[in-house]
């Protein structure tokens, strides 16, 4: 299994290629949508590149669980409710959702995901496959 530095380097390369940003912009704390300007369509390209780089399969909704964010059981008036937050934490153990919890507006979740969260996701997937 690759170490943390190798994982970061491959995630960084995938993001540089998918988003057309510079290497030095892709830092662990950079947010995908806020800092790197990733759009919804970019996530398909990112997932494809991560699958190829790490020889893993990423199911639809695994990295970014849209099904929770569009379900009225978990979302009330554009905000993720407590049940939805619990579900997100269960489905996204790789992500630090502490900032999102204070203002859980659906459209803000993507702005919270960082490069480090992506690295944690890949590490989580590789460990599960080992």
C-alpha cells in the first residue's frame, strides 16, 4: 500500500490534470470547489483519474453522497438535518465535516471538501481493499 506522501502525490497529479491548476495550488488544506474551482462535472474526471491511479473502483455517490443531499428525509429547507448529518458522517468517515456542521447548507458541502479529505478517502479505500 502506498504511504501518505505517495497518495498525496497521486491525488495532487489527478487534481492538477482534471482541474488545470498548478501543483502548488493543490495543498492538503485547499478546498476542491472553493480554492480549486472544481465543478460537479469535474468530479467525474477526478473519480476516473483516482480509479486509474490507484487501481480502485469508486461507486457513484461514494465520494460525494448526492443521494443524501437530495433526500427530503435528510434535508429540510436547504439544510442537512441531524439525521442527515449522522448519515453523512457514516458515509464520509474520511471527511472532516466539523465546519459543515455549523452551517449545513446543502450547497456548502462541496466547498468543505479538501484535498486532504480526498487523500483520506483514497487511503480508506485502499485499506478496505487490503
